[in-house]
């Protein structure tokens, strides 16, 4: 049985770690490297850093903070945000990251996924996916649409079809954030995660909405997620990574200690 991963998510804005609610209204919570070190020492399986300003403002990737993270964090970490080219990916990896996520640039030019996979291997290529549900008159979800530029631009693309295509191009895993759930602490979008998990063979990392331990359990059991991103629960010290893992073990889930 494959173990489920607990992955702290750290949003980075102008070299500061911040926390958003629905991708808006950032609150500074600390230093990216120091937070990453704290979570790594507490037992996190990986860490994902999201540079939230790079894509939105068409800024260049900032490598200094990535290098600082690499000096302090000794578990795998990914960097998402602002990556536009294979050379950007190369520089992020050389700065110390283990994986690189692409979102807006991949939507604009899907060939970037296959180019990156051919050069660095699929295991290094993460598809960043920010989605919003579309409802009918009966308030039922008819599909999920893909957003780019830190959830500010709607592409109109169907999220499930996009993930299938990205897998065929060589994406190694997907980090899927429900914009509607992000920072609300109301629970993950289980139907979204389950639909994606059953549509592709690559791992799906669930993001957006963890507000209590039961939410993390449910996204594994009912959403079929391979990994769960956790932010607010850790950033505001409601639980530690070890608290989360202890609870999940007690619930019968396969978790790495």
C-alpha cells in the first residue's frame, strides 16, 4: 500500500511567506526558509512553495529565496509560479528545488510540459491546477474550469480534460487547488479530487480547504487523493505535522512516520 503524503504549502509574496483566503488578501506569516525548516523537522513528507506574484504580475522567478530554502530544508520541495521556459525550470532546480510546477505557462503553451519531461524527467514536472466549479440552475456542479495567473484569469478550459492531456504530455503529478475552498477551512472539494484521481494515473495532490483533521482523512478516503496540502492548520499552530499523522494512523491510513 502506498503511503499518503502530508505536504505543507507555503505561499510566497515578495520573498515573504503569506496566507491567502480564496487567493486574495494576503497576510504575512513569516520567512519561507524558516517555515520550511520548521515543517521539515516536524515530519513533513515534502513542501510546496507557491510564488503567487510571479505569474500574476509577469515577474521573473526570484531565485534568492529558493536558494535560502535549499540551505535550510532537507526534504523534497517544489516551486510553482512564474516558470515560463525550460531554462527557468533548469535554474529553479539548480537553485535547489526537487520539482517544478507550471500552471499559466503550460496553459499558454502545453508543449512546455513535454519539453520539461524530456529534459528533466516526469518526476520533476508538477502541473499546477487552480479550478472553480461551474453550477447549473439547480446548484449542481456541471464542470470545473481552469484558472491561471494566481486564480485571476478564467481560461474556460475543462479541468478534467486538461489534466488528462497534461498526463499524456508527461506531467508527473498534479497539485489541484479549489479556488472556492482555498483558505476557508471548510474542507476539500472531495468530488473534484475524486473525479481527477479516477481520471488519470498520476498522483493528485489535494489543495484548498483543510480546516480540521477529519477533512484530511476524508480527502484520502473519499477523494482518493495521493497527498494533502495543509496550510492554515499549520501556519496558525492549530496542529503540527506529527499531530496530523498520528490522527491519520489512528484512522487506519498508511502514513510515513
